[in-house]
């Protein structure tokens, strides 16, 4: 993990070719779209997954 990345556990709600809709609280109302090009981790819809996310994106999306 790079110092400019954060590890976040998120519930993956939906996946498209370009992005995932995921929630760090497990609630759909709190979900945010994250571009796949900016995250590192295995995606499994309906499961809690761990992702490495650039710190700037985590801040922008209100995840940290």
C-alpha cells in the first residue's frame, strides 16, 4: 500500500464496466460510485470487499 492510498472495506452494491457502487456503512443510501480505474481489489457484488483507494478520492467521496 502506498502512503497516498487508504484501505477501505465496502459493501459492493452494483457493478458496471467502468465503476462500482459501494457503501462503507453497508447502507445503500450511503453508497458512492468509484471508478474501477482508481481502485485496487477484488469486486464481488453483494459482498464486503477490501479496496485500496487513492487518498484524494477517499476524501472526495467522504470515505475518510
